[in-house]
């Protein structure tokens, strides 16, 4: 049906993409913009691999109609690093070995970012609850929680962003 | 599960009146948060010709509390309601029930009204709203009608919302003084929907239970009140014996089905357990000193 040229604000940049109403946000990100950091897995809102931040809120890009995300600020995992310097949350995931196959990592990191943006000093329980919508098929949850705790401490002690 | 959706016409009206005109039949679906609708479109369980987004209608995303009631609009998200200080303070049962939906993304995107409009008896929000005596406002061409939530759920997947109608608001009265409640959910994993869930609200005056509302989910085509169990408690102290009797009455009253999540026999037995435990939990929450 009606095609349109839509403007998406992704990772601080403006992108014009031709879309139709039935196109999903994840397909705009991955297929039109080449941002394949956002993962497609269950397609049903169970796993959280497709999580992106829309206006700062963790959202399933696989259940979001792209047309409803026009003009909103979208952050994907590609928007976190500055040049070759990883974001402190990404660095903490590396340092703590919180990555096994890596498939859940972009979603985990974005859910963690949404948490830490609002709550710089979360308890372990608060971290668990913030990541409850993200599944790790390798079951490496303990190190993920360690990484978020460590990132929070790092950010509080003067890490950037 | 399909990777892409089938094409549809998309409408983004800016008033409730326009939305009502556009949702003119089975093939026209309102979209709030989309967590259920888009999923069911992927599954081809729903193949709409037209999707009518409410997202551009101003003034539907409120959560407001005053002396008489809590009100939230069709676009109030589960997360917004769960975290609202007034909800946590005065309607903690509702926050507790929403808390049993664990995925942050689901709660950030999904609305409470959307959760109800799915019409599933496994809703975690619905039993809490049954126990709290909530009412549903439905806007249509003839204006707005308001019905008790018990009349909203008609059958599995079927609600009282008709053609050219949408739910605009949920009204939850302030609980009576001395009321406490509890919500319990039993599920395969914490992110799955309920095998059985139960919400209770009891009002205690002196030693006596003056009102009791007990609601169950996932044991019938709609959520339901366990009225026999409520009657067992009324006018009695909430003793361990009374609680066991009420739980027994609730168990006797239900006739659940077997499906992929559980068996009828297990569900029935778990009604007894959840009602017993929820009542016990509610009793523990009765304030020790009388409230002034």
C-alpha cells in the first residue's frame, strides 16, 4: 500500500528510507540501513535480541511498525562506541567475559543502558529486573550481571557517557 | 511465524472520534502498543485490511489518581502504571500484578488497555482489576458507555468492544479503608503467561472481614470472580480455617481445561493453593494499627 519516504533518526544521524506501513523497524535497521547489530531471533517479543532504544526506552524492533518510529530518536548498539573506543558498558562486557555467542549482547547492552541512564546505582535485583526481557541462550547471566554492575560503578567513577 | 507482515492500510488519526469511524469491522484493528497485534499479524492469526493507530491521539497516555479513583487512558503503558508512585502507594495490587509481567520491553510498549482488549483469560492485569472493582469506558458513535470489568470479558478472545468502538479509559475506585490485597501467578517460566493466577482484595474491620473479592485467571474462557469463596469469608475473622475453606470453595467452583501449559486437574488444585496463599499474604499486609 502507500509508500512513503520516511525520516528515521538513528544513532544521531538522519536517514531517509522508502517504507510501506507493514514494514517492521528491525527490517529498516538491518536491511535498509545495514545496521545488523540488532538481532532477529524469536520475532515474538520473548527474547529481546531485537531490542533498541526508542526515545530512550527499550523496545522490541521486531514488533514495532517502522511507520510508528518515524522522527523518534532510535539508538542501536552501533551508536554506542565512539570511533574505536567502546562504550563503558560494552567494555565491561568484554572485561567481565559477559559474551559467549554474542547474539543477545546488543539487546542486553541496550537494556542495561536504559537502566543505567535512569538509575546509576542499581542493585543486583534491579539489574536482573531490567534485563528480564532479554534471554541469553548460552545462559551466561551471572557474568552479564557482573558486567552491568561493573559498568555502573565505572560510570559513577567518572567514565564518560 | 512469518518474517514479514502482509500489507495493510495504515491510519493515524488524531481524535477518538476519527478512530471510532475507522475501526469499522473485523478487518480494521486498533493499534496501541502493538506487542500483541503485531505478533498476531506475524502469526497470521489476524490479517487486518486496516490498522488504526491510537498513538497520535493526544491525551490518552495519562495515569491520574484523585480522591475517588485511579484513571488511566488507552495509551498508558504497563510500565507507566506499574511505576506510578500513586499506584504503588494506593493500588499496590495493580502494581504487583503488572510486576508479574517481567519483560521491560513488553511493559514499555504494551498498554494495560491493550492487555485487556486481547481478551485473554490469562491476563495478569485483569484479575487485579476484577478484585479492585474496576470499570471500563468504551467510546462509540453514541458516546461513552461505562461497564464493570466483569461485563467486559465475554469469551476467550472476545470482549464487549463492538464495531466502531474503542476502550478509552479504565477507572479503578479507591479501595475501602482497611483493605489489602495480593496477586499470585503460577507459570512455566517467569516470562510465560499464567497457568493460573489469582488476585484477592479483603477489607478488615476490627477482626472481621467485611468485604472480599477473589478473582482468578486462566481457569475459564474469561477471568472470573470466585463468589462462593468470597461469601465464605464475609463477616468472619480471616482465620487460617476461614482461608482454607475459601480456598476450597474457589477450587470447587472452577472447571478449567487442559492445554499446552497445564492440565485441568493441576489447574484446579492450584486454584486452591493460590487462593489460600494470596489470602494469607493479604492478611499479613493488614495494617497492625487501625488507620486514622
